[in-house]
C-alpha cells in the first residue's frame, strides 16, 4: 500500500472517530407518586422478604415452594434466557477485540517446476480488527450487558411468582379443610334435627311438613359437604401439578400442616414508593429493556457511518526437495479497508426510525410497568387494612350468631321454637362462620400479594439473586 494513501486513510479514520452516535437517554422519569396513599403495615415483627416464608414457621409451605420452583417450566425458561443472554454478552465483548485465525497445510508430491519428490509446509496467522469509530460495538456490548441483567431479574421474578402461586394454593387448601370441617359439623347437626323431627312426626307431635323440611335441610348439608370435599380435592391436584410431588405426599404435608392459621409476619416497606420499586425485578427488567432499545438506535445509526477494518498476517513456509531444505517467512500489514455506505434506497434511515419507535415503546412499557407496580402495592395495602379493620366485627358477628344458634336449638328441643326459625338461624350462623374463615384466607392472600408486589426480596446487583451458569 502506498504510504501516502495509508496516511490519508488513517487521517480519514481519525476524522470519522470524532463522529458520535446520537443516542436517546438511558433513563427516563418513572413518574412515581411521592408517597403511598394506603397505610403501611409495620406492626409486629419485621422480616426480610427473602426469608419471609421461613419466618412464618411453616416448614411444609417452604418445602412446597422449593419443590415448585425446581419443577416450574417458567423458572426453567427464565434460567435458559439467562444462559442465552450470558452467551450474547460474550459475543458482544468479542466484537471489541481483534480476531486471530491460524491455518496450516502440508503438500508432498512432484510439481511441474521441480520433477523431484518434495514436501512443502506452510503456517499462517491472520488477524483482523474492526476499529469502533463511532462506538457501535460499544453500545451493542452495553445492550448485551443490560439484557443479561434483565434476564437475571426476570429469573427471580419467575421464582417469586411461583412462590406466590404455591402459597395461594396452600392457604386456600387449608381454608378449604376448615370449611369442610364446618360443613361436616353442620351436616351432623341437621341430620340429628331431621332424625328428631321424623320421630316427632311418627309420634303425631309434628306435622309431616316439619319432617320434610328437616330432611331437606339435612340433604342440603350433605350436598354441601360433598361439594366442599370436591373443591379440596381439586386444590390438592392443582398443588400436585405445580410442585410435581406425588399426591400422597401432598396430602401428608397438608395433614402435618393441620388447619391452624400461620402467624402473621409483617413486611417492611419503604415509605417512599420510588425506593420500594427498586426492589421490583420486573420494573428493573423493563428499565434494562429501555437500555437495549437505546443501543439498537445507536446500532441502526452506526450502519449509516463508514466502517474501518485493519488486517494483518504472519506466515512461514518450508520446502524440502532433493535433500535440500529452504524456508521463507512472510508478513503483511493491511489492507486498511474502509467501507462507506453510499446508497441503500433509504433502508438505513428507515431502520433508524424503526429503532427510535421501538425505543419510544420501551419508554411507554417501562412507565406503564411502574404505574402497575404502584397500583399492585397500593391494592395489597388497602386489602390488608380492610381485612384488619373487619376482623373484630366479623368475629363478633360469628360468635353472636353461634350463640343465637345454640339458644334456638335449646328452645327447639323444648318445643319453644319452630323448625323454620331454627333453620333460619342455622343458615345465618353457618354463613357467618364461613365468612370468618374466608376473611382469614383473604388476609393471607393480601400478605402474599404484598410480598409479590414488593419483588420478593430481590435487590439490584445482589450476587445472591443471580442464577448460577
């Protein structure tokens, strides 16, 4: 290559190196409210979200969550995306470094130039390096790193979602068992009433209609028991599908867990929403998507700039013929190749417009994710406050109706109350007791919803939250 041309090309490259990509901002306002509108539940013991399940003192729940996270296809897919993003980052890093290839060959035979049998051996090292004039490869590397961070956050988000789903089924199954116990006791009471009504009718002390009403009430109660038992079986099978554990083992764990209510362990919540939302892996992943979209804008812009590639080679060759050995070493610097896009029919400009549109969509998606996260936390806080405020009234109501039922049954046994009156009080008492149990489930699920809305203990940059390769 002519030295003057080489100098001119180098000067051109330095001039092009002064060009810079015009990238949109990597961070945009999240538009988070300055404070929560719902009260924060900070009473009682405060535990870390990452250890929240263990803090409840229920080893069966912890075992089911761990089994479900191992068996979950969603978690497995998220882990596969982490591996893919890690490989993409390695590839992006490699684009910033020179490439080196080696070749070797050997030939033995008789040629036209030399009728004597001989051996020729060659070895070469060829290097090439694309000079990142405008930073195109650097923004691609930045995008790959952001994609890896986002995929790791989504892996944790998948584990949190599975844990919340298991806990919801677990608490629901425990509630179902308590409702089934209530239904069975109610059915026994109605069947006893039906037996006494039938005896009274046969003895002529009660009308046949009274016996018919008692029998109908007992049949309704038995039907309720059957329906409730079926709901418990359905919930059990859903837990089997989620954890991939045998049904017999699931039933054994639920029997060990019993029907007691797990103690409440409060969750510490940052008073500033913006600080709390930094613990949301899906919000962090949406922000990383924004960085990726930004890099794609830079990559599209870079395709419209010239590209400069530097090549070089070192080689050695040896020839042995007729007992004489000769060798030759070679090297070359160049060519210094400059590629300038001249005409593409507007494709390059269209790609830039498309990348900017995708970036705008990423901005909207990120801000929407932030608003959704705030709403989910607020809803969980409202539900917690509501269930806390209703507990006393619901307990008083259930006790009052239970006392009224006991009194009405005593009066009915003495002939001072009709069966219709007893059935009315019994129906209201059953609804009150079932409502009290349902409120306990609603509160447990509100805690689970808050755990999920706060990110399940994930922290940006924490090594413990990152999956192994």
